[in-house]
């Protein structure tokens, strides 16, 4: 897989594309970053054409997500076309609408895996987050149907205030059902930059304990408890922030192309240009690709430089993708208890502002 | 014995940097096929006997003796079938 990624990077191939088919959803999750109204989604014909273009650009991994994918009546037409173009397809769904017939069709079409959002092993806690009564029961039933068809399923467990103590039980439930399990302990801002949902993030002390919970990786430390130190200068000059815009692209239901689902920097629209032309010629993507760790203010010399998972998308939403992401600084702090350069600077600014007031 | 080969409907495949990458639908393992293996895969239509595919897609394009090419193709087809990438049958495989 690494070799494949390296070859794609070298040749400028968008190895992975995440396509949101809709932002409409049957759930109203309290932490969701999307506007669920339909502002003019791509038609079936447009999506099939985009899939052809994406296949021609060399994409191998295709994630179909939303919103809720089953809100589109043409979902199976889209999925069948994606498989005809021989993508390795991953689906993201809440599984509430997965009937036996749908599970059978998904299996027949050779989907690689299905990721299902599950917030708790307690129905009342899960339903309180999704705001859809009965959603826990229906999600679990949907997953059972998928598993009966031999489909690989993984639970995505996003943690926030209200379910932060449940992840061990969710993981146990995943094991019982023969499913995988991934945990995401941090909430991200809305796509329009609204940071109000961040208030749902678990408290720093609890977050720190979660990052240090060795049971999450069967006894092996999940994260290094000490900062890895600054990246060596020669490495920092070459290090890419992540695969966004390099081998990864995101396409919205309205045809907008972004470097990643978490990086809402508009780079073009497949309704007006061919995907390959955007991928090759977009000035915005060229700008994203030009950034190396050494260019990021404060990060290259930071004590977390070599181990930080700084997300340029979060940095973009915070105001500058050539700058730090304070949310990732907070993550590094939660893991190690050592403040990053930028966190120290931010605290100094807050302290100075308070002193001036 | 006449053998037929067809591409498994469960796989994902793409040519990346001139190399054919295939992911098995059975266990998501990734395979990189060399040029001759890729030629066999691309010609595996379920209707043409394996020997015919070897003549048309291998011997006509690569400098290799027919007997050797056929033996290699049979071994390769069995191997790819074990990984769920090809379907091998003694009768034509309907698509």
C-alpha cells in the first residue's frame, strides 16, 4: 500500500477520492459539520460522468459518503457504476436504512468495506446524539444485515461530551459483531468555519486519559507520551503536511473540489471543468502542494514537530493553512502534557490581552 | 483439458504508473501484476480458452515459447484464482 501511495505521489495521481453524494441526512447529529439542506446536488448523470473522469485520472480508492448515502434514490445506480469502473469502494453510512435487500445488493456489488457511525452501546445515548429516536436499534440491525452478507464493517466512534465513557463498550460490541472499530476523540468545526460545535469536545483531562488508554491498542502505547522533538531541518524541508491535494481529493454533492473533506479550500468545480483539469491545473491545489513542514510558522521548530498530526484543513479553517492548527496543538498537549510553541504563544497573547484589559 | 478464465467481479483494479494494481475482494489484499500477468488479466473474458489467450495476448506480444508461456499462464491463473482475482473453469464463464 505504501509503495502504491509513493508511486501515486510521484506521478501526481489522485489515488483516493472522497465523494459526498448528498448532505441530506435522516439524522441530526449534534456535532455534525454539515448544512443538510439540498442546495442543488449533482444529478445522476453528472455523478456518473464525474466517476468516469475520476477513474480516468487514476483513482483507485473511492469513498461514497454524505450526509446519508441512502437519501439518494439513485444510490445503487451510482454504486453499480463505480464498481463497473473498478474502484475499491468504501461506504460511509449510519446503516439506519440498510434493509436485507440493500445489504445483499451491496455484497453483490463487491464493496470493499462499510463504515458505520455508532456513538454508544447505550440506545439512549446514541439516539440523544443522532436526534433520531430508534436510530441505535436500526443501526445495529443494519450492521447485522451487512455482516450476514460477509461485508467488512467498521464502527466509527466519535467522542464528545455525553458519550466519552462509552468507547470501551462500543469496541466490545464491535468485536461481538465481527466489526472493526475506530475512535475519533475530537470534534471538528463546521464546513462554513462555525466553531460552535467545538464546545462538545470532551474536557482536556478526559481527552488526555483517552489518548493514554493503552487498552485501545491492546497494551501497546497508542501515542508516545513524550514529544518526538522538532523534525530535522532537512526532513522539514521535504515533509508534506498530509496527502490532502497530493494523492487525495474531496468532491462535494455540488461538484466542488477540495483537497480533503476536512479542508474546505475551493479548488474548482466538476460541473464547469473536467476533474483531471482541476487536479492538474488548479492554482489553489498548486498552492496546497507547495507547503512543506519547514514553511509552517512555529511548527518546524516545535518540540512536537516530528510527531504532530497537524491537519492543514483545520489550520485553514482557523485562518491560515500555512500556519499551525491550534486544535492539533491541543491534541499534542493532551497526549504529552507538553505545550507546543504555538499553544505557548497563544496563551501569551491571551495573557497579554487580559493584562492590557 | 480446455480452461477458461474470467476476471472476478469482486476486485478493484487500476493501472497506476504503468503497473496494474488489483485489490482482492476476498480479503482486500493488494497485488501488483507485471506486464504479462496484466495482459492475461485484461484478456480474461470467460469466453476465450486460456490457450487462445496465451496465443493472442502473450505469444503475439512477448518473446516467449508457446509451451512455456502456456505452463506459466496456467500456474499464474491458478494463483490468481486462489486470491479471488480470477475465476478458472473448464467451461466458458457467463458474464
